[in-house]
C-alpha cells in the first residue's frame, strides 16, 4: 500500500521558447508543428497541480535558443543538499548545464544546497538518476555514461545501481521507471536488458509492471510524493494499477511536450535539501513572484 504523502520542493522551467527544432530521440520530429502557447498552458497546469498538492515550486529562467530547458529533471540530481550537475551528450543541450549549475550555486542557501558539482562523464540528471532512500537507480545505454554512476556514488555517498536501457524510445531511465514511495517502483520491463530486469526483480519483487500501452504514452514519466502520482492522462491503465495499489493518480495532459519526448517527470527536478530548519518554509507556494 502507498505511504503518506510528503511535501516536496521542485525546480521547473517555463517552456517559453519550447519547440522541436532538432531530433536527438525517437520522439522528436522537427517537421511536426508545435503549439508553444499550448505547451506553456499545459505546463502551467502541471505547476498548479504541484502547488495545490502543497508542494513548493522554484523556477529557473528559460533561455532563448534552449528549447529543451523546460525538461528541468535533466539539469541535475540533488541529494542531501548536494547538486550533481549535468553534462549532456548532445551538443544542442550542452549550454543548459551551465544554467542549472549556476542556479544552484546562486540559490543554494535558500533551497538547502551546500555544494554543486559538474561531473566529468556524461550525466543527464534525474533523467537517468532516480533517488530512493535505499539507493540511487541509474540508467545507461543511451545518454548517461556508467562512469558518471561511480562519480555520483562517490560524491553523495550512496549506493548507485546501474540499469541498462535497450529501447531507444525509452532513452532516459525516467521514461521507463518511476519511484512511487520509499520501497515501491513501477517500470516497463521491455525497456531494460535481461540483466537489469533481473536486478530490478531482486530489489523490488513487489514492483508494479507497466503495460505497453501506458509505456508508449510516457506514462512512466511520473512524479510521486509518496501517495499522489502525477502522470500523463493518456496512461489510463497505469492510473488504474496505481489506484488498486493505494496510490492516488493525478492526471495531466502534456501532449505538446511529449513531441520532444517529455512528460511530468521530465519537467520536474526534485530538490532534496541539506536538512536545516530555517530553510523550507511556506507550504504550497511558488518562489516565482511573476
């Protein structure tokens, strides 16, 4: 059964300049029209959902010419106040790395981040690095280099478990697996190598297994606070599975952002702070005053 919800702090980036002008994953087709205004409206609805659930949302300013900066999850992974930054594989996204690292260095005191580190190896943030209390699940195969897994393990002092992705549609771990609560995950077995499926089966014998129909609409690109699970509205079967397990599915339509291979989790970087009582006040508010 699901555990109780806990208040989270998320970093997001408004898709002001979102478009699909290049192709670096199978979802992206520059010849397909993109409605940027609709993308912004859908993203604003996602942000409002988080605030209504009582979470805190900080914003990083979007940058012209960086259309994928909206996918904030790729900008870093933050564990115990340590921000492990991004080193992107593709040239088109490389400038995002500096923007996110600078944000954490500038806002560290107010969000409970005491240090920010740029990895030497390719690492694409929470796209491939998903945190649980027991360990960090780390994807590889298309984007993040296994050497970055070892860098992360040394930097944050937590066990990092490598998982190999084999289907290019599921190019990041967060498109094939979601952490639901302290002990529960959901994943799409066909996205992983046989060895990684065995590892997941041993670590999480009670995991939810997603069906093809939900995986191919990026249903696993979901955000959970331990009870509420925000996921694409198109993933109807997964929503039923979650409800049967005691979670509360909260659906959202991000159809425009899916044209670039993104969903709720792609848009959402969780800030796990160094625990200090003076940081983190004001439940249910956004730190963006605009």
